[in-house]
């Protein structure tokens, strides 16, 4: 009898859960049928040039072309594979082809995709498309983006079907994920900040979807809140996105607004330049943003970093003497054989560009002495750069950037560990030694 009651109770609970998940994922309230009635006449009237220009600008701000263009493929025709821990998701065709693209969509369909993560036929989209961020985009801006996409040449290209592990790509699984981790919303201005700060927050949290990379993900692939910029591991590309709130990692709290803008605009600012996934963001997105939007983003990012730095300083000042929460890292002496090996490799492969004293060449090769990227506790990005090369983006402000060749076929794990240890222990640098095992782990993560 007790087993029967338990079974009935579990059945009731599961039934209620399924009912709630269904209700939560079906009630988006977007009238796509009503919008379709006027779509035929709207299709014959070309949008005003300023609307198309706005749509193009917003598409660039959202870095849409980077994900929706396969290598060597037509722009926005989809098919780029986006690696996730659960399988590969292929981006969709956003050209107006009626069979393989969005030629049969109307503006309401597009708005629903951005705001609710639901496609034209109603099926739920995978969260590889960052609709938890695009939900903040205003309806008028979504309409402009759709108008520009509809003005593109139609490209007949059917992207491959996504290969997510079963059952993660099924509609019930996506519905449950959305119930747990997604809620449609809109950006609300923060009353304690001015218009410039709020514009920057809107761009960073919405179109820019910065937290999609700069936020850790849980076991089910959900990232933090749209304003969580605390950094995280990017499993698909095996890079680490630094915390934008940690001044030691990015220097945002102490940099000038002009320096932050320059990095976003050109990919280079002083001794620092973007590389890896962020270089692609600058290449296809932020270099095209207007100066006032770049400054707004800089204001918002710096404000967040300074707020965290102030909190940490206050906590440190109020900690009692000898508080065990304060941790000090004791650097061990580099082993003589590692030091000798690293110095020889640096002289052979690095000194010609970066200088005998790691001073670099202004405007060309970054200084390694005191460089934040060299001193990071997590050495993933350093190892990746040496393995596959360092290539800043080509931008209008820096059209011919100097790059660094890959050493994946030139140096073995012991060599790479030694030269990185040399960089991290010379010219005043004081960071821990890099081990061959550490290099091997990162090399293996790329299938090398």
C-alpha cells in the first residue's frame, strides 16, 4: 500500500512538473500570425536607408557574422560549427532564402527568436544561440536587424544538423533547460547611473553578450547572469576568458577610458592586444562600433571593475591582523636545468622581437616584462598562444598587425614549459613555474 501511494505521489509530482514546464515554454504571447497578415505588403516596400544602416550596425554590434558564417562560406549563410561539451551546434542560415534561410519569416518570428529563443515553426532553439542575452534587445532594434538581413542576397545553403548528445538536443530537454535557466526580459535602466552607463550596460549585457564568454558555465552549460563578468573556461575553444572584474587580470579599473576604447576599436592598446577568441570579436564586431558606444561600454566595464576593487580594498582594510583569509603565494626557485633551457630557447626564438630584457617594440611586439597575460595564474592562454601563434585582429586602426608564429611543431612540452617559465621569472616577473604536464594537458585538449 505504501509503495502504491509513493508511486501515485511521484506520478502526480512528475505530472505537475511536466505541466509547468509546458506552460512555461508555450506562453510567449507573440502574435506571429497577426504580423504575417501585413508581411506581403511590407515585403514590397524597401525599408528606409537609415533603418537598414541601423540594422547592419546592430548586427555588427552583436557579432552575428562571426557565428553565422562558415569558414569560406557566404556571409550569414550559417553552417559554422560551434563546439560545446555536449556536441557540435551548427549556426543557422540568416539570409532570406525561403527554403534554407529566413525568407519565410516575418519580423515577429525574428523578434520571438531573439526574445524567447523560439524558431519560426515554434521549436525551441539551443542555448548555443545566446537568447538569454538577446532577449534584452528592444523590439524596434530587432525589427531593424531583421530588415537588414532581409536585404541580403538569398543563399541556398542548408547547415548540417546539430550533433548534440541524446537527449540534450530534444525539445523536452530544451524546455526543461529553459525553465531552469532562462527568463525572457528587457533591459531596465539603472536609476543610480546616468544614460552613458546604462547604454554601456545594455550593449555589454544584450547585443554584446559578453558574459556568454566571460562567465563560468555549470554542468548543464548554463552561464551566470547577463551581467556576470567573473571569467570562465571556454570549453569549445579551450581558452580562458579573464574576469573583467579582476583588475589584476585586465587592468580595467586603472586603465583610462581611452585605452579601453582603443583596445575594443583596434585590438591594441599600449603593450596589450587581443588574441584568440577576443581577436575575432574585435575583428567582426567592436571595431565597427561608434565612438560614443565604445566609450559607454568602457564606462560600464570600468565602473564594474572599480566597484569590485573598492570592495576588496575595504575588506582588506577591515580584516584583523593575521587574518588567515589573506593568502600569500610563495614562489619556489626555478630549477637550474629549466632556467638554462628556458633562457636558451628565449634567446633563439623570442628575443629578436620581444627584446633581451622583455621590453618589446612599441606598436609591434608587446613587452613581456610586467605583462598581465604573462603573469596569470591560469596559463591556458599563454600555452595556446605559443602552440598556435598570436594573431591580433586586422582593423582599420591597426590594418597590418604583427603576429607571432605557432610553435606547436617546433617545441615539445618540456621546451614550451621552460620558455614560459623563463618569461614568468625574469625582468621582475614573479609567477609560478609552468610544468610540461600542464602544457601537455592543454595541447591534448585541442586534439594535438
